[in-house]
C-alpha cells in the first residue's frame, strides 16, 4: 500500500505543474493500492481550483477507485495533532500529519510525495519503533 500526499495529486491533474510528467511516469510503475486522506484531497482541490479540468480529473480518479480515501477517527486525529506538535519546527501541516497517520494505520512505510525534504525528516511508528518513510517521489 502507498499513501499519496497532495503534491502528486496536484501534479497528476495539472499539466502546467513542473512535476506533471515525472508523476505520471512514477504512477505507471506503481502496482500497489493507493490511499490518501480527506485533508490531502481538500488541499489538492484548493490548489487545482474549483471547476478546473484538473479538479474534474481528480474527482474522476477518486470516484474511479484509483485511490481510496482513509478516514481518520478520533484516535487518528489525536495522533495527527501529536505529530504536528512533534514536527512543529518543520512545520508539519494537518495534511502531512494525516498521511503519516494513515501510513501507520495501514502498516506501510511507502509515501508518494513531492515534498522530499519534509517527509525524509518525518518518522512513521510501527509497533514500538520509528521508521523513515519509503519515499516514492517524482
């Protein structure tokens, strides 16, 4: 399983994005199921602009089942806020925290992101250990 951050979702559906081609090439290599969060979708739709062709493409991507949206429950929210406090010096926003929480809940280290610097700093908790995410970047 791979958890998708905002950057690739925007790049995949905005042909003007500098990472458009790289993200499409990376997506073609991915064989595992993709997951994301409502926070990531909110951020992506904001960046793609409502009513744009990019926003429409992202809607179809989600509705077509190419990415599943993982909901955060109360424990997930608490963990996201803990992570935001822990990485406040980065700073970590809620969307990034939701990506890490989802990775923890799905027991995966794989994150598809453009935000290499921040995600190489973050750690994903698996059991009692902390691991660096396996970054799938474009």
